[in-house]
C-alpha cells in the first residue's frame, strides 16, 4: 500500500475507488450509446424513406445494363446514408458476420476483372495490364498498351 500511495500521490483505497468509478461511467456511457443506436435504427427501419437512385443508374436497376453487379448495387442502395451504415453493422452483428470495408480502388479493380471475364482473351489481357498500371492519364497510354 505504501508504494501505491507514493506512486499515485494518495492512498490505495482512493485510487481503487477512482478506477471503479471510471469503469462505471464508461459502462453507463457505452450502454447509453447502445440504446441510442438501437433507437435510431428502429426509427430508421420503421420510418418511410425515399430511396435515392441516381439517374445514371436507373438503367442498371431496371436490368438494362449488362455489366452491372445488381446485388452490389441493391446492397449500396439499401445501406446508403450514415444510418444505413449503422443498420449494416447491426445486421452483420445479428448474422454473426463482420463487415470489411473495401476501398473504392479495389472495388473498381474487381469490377473491371468481372467485366473482363466476359470479354475476349486480348481484352482480358489488356484490362489486366491496365489494372497493373497505377494510373493511366491519356488515351495514348491505353493505345500503347494495346500494341
């Protein structure tokens, strides 16, 4: 006890009491945040919402664009907005899944590879070469890759 008193500048009981109080505050704050999140999600799930679909993606939603990843597109629409992302986290937790965010560049590369899988062999090779390049800034660079 003497060592703790010298190290903390007070007695051991005060230090333990302070730690216990801080833990209680932290648990209360976390509980309050969980309740607030549950309430926000319940309101979000039950309130009428407008689905924002950009005009450029209407043909994709209607199935008129052959290279659209429709499940991904619908997923993005369902979980759009900040509350949509919270809903995604809650849904994943309920299903025992963990959400891994993929950066946009990786997503674009996967999309290009998916499109290339339906193309001819020379096009597949070209797309792989384009993906391997960090940045293509001009049509001339693409044409030089085609040669």
